[in-house]
C-alpha cells in the first residue's frame, strides 16, 4: 500500500523502495540501502541522486562512505503542491488547445465508475441545463459521495439546472428530502416503462447508459457519449413531450 501510494504521487518503484528503506534505517550508505531495499547497488546510485534532486533525501558527507538520510515525509505534500502549481500555470493553455480542437460531432464510450465521473465532468465543462430520461438517482451511489458534493457545488456556480424524468421506483423508494438534492423539476414515468437504461441531454451532448439501478452504478456500466447539436436538439424535443405526459411530483 505504501509503495503504491508513493508511486501514485510520482515516484518510480525504485525511488519509493529506497525512500521507504531510509525511513526505516534513518541513515545508511549505498550498500546497506541496496541490501534493505533489494535493489542492485548500481541502480541505488542513480536512484538516490534523483531523490536528492527531489529534496526527499540528503547526503551526509563523511571521510568513509557517504550516507543518506530521509527528510520529513511532509515534503511529499510540498512536492504535490509544487506540481499542482506548475499544472495551474499551463492549464489555461491546455484548455484553449482542447476547445480549439473540439469538433462539432464526436462519439466515445466511457466504462465503469471512473467513466461515470468523466460523464459528470462533461456536464460541468458544457455548463448547460441537463434533461434526464429514465433517471434512477445513480448520482447517489455512496461510492461517489465526495465527488458528487464537489460536482453539485460547481454546478450551482455555473447555474446548471436539472430536469428529471425518473423511473417510478424513485418516487416509491426515495424520501422527498433526497429528491430535492436533484432539483424540483421532477416527473415520473409510468411503472411499465422502467428500464436499466437512461438518457441525458445537455448542451450538444446526448449520453445514454446501460447498467443503472436505483441509487447504484454497475461496475461495468457502459456510457455512450454523442456530441451533435442537431441530435441533442431532437432529444430535447422528445424529452419535452415525455415531460408533459409524465406523472408530476
């Protein structure tokens, strides 16, 4: 777990092993580090040099063999903040490039829980009201609680409204207070039209799903993302017809 986390924040496997070894050894020469970390001595030399450059360890110069010691692990947080600051500097340019290269039509497929989060990020990026068909409160899957909280804050800042046509099971199972989180523009399909699928329309996007259940996102959920203004406009017209003929809250 420790090694994996260190790699997740940008250290190589050897860097993570040697840093972990030095935390345990307090200070050590290359030979001891090699034995403790089980990394070949030749590779230890290269790796400790990189760790020194990153400010995670420092050399102790002596008449005998030079030794190395770790700095306080709090330095890892500083490294992350430095990387974040560097990214923020170039983020406007990256966004400009991304927006310039957007085509009027595109299609892609997202899968799984992370794919579901990508679809929610698309909503924020588009910044337009969202119209739901066959909604199931999948956003209330407990595995994305933290992500949802941040998402709703950003959606409120962007003044994005949500207009739901829910499956009838949502009305039957959900306390009214939870539905308010999703807005007040809610209606419900008759029971015979409930499915495991759904469709969302926002801006130029039409997004369809398979693998949804009440308050639950399947691990293998498949999300088909289409970007086409005319198609999205057509779906919105169909949505309006359904909304007028569905059960009111």
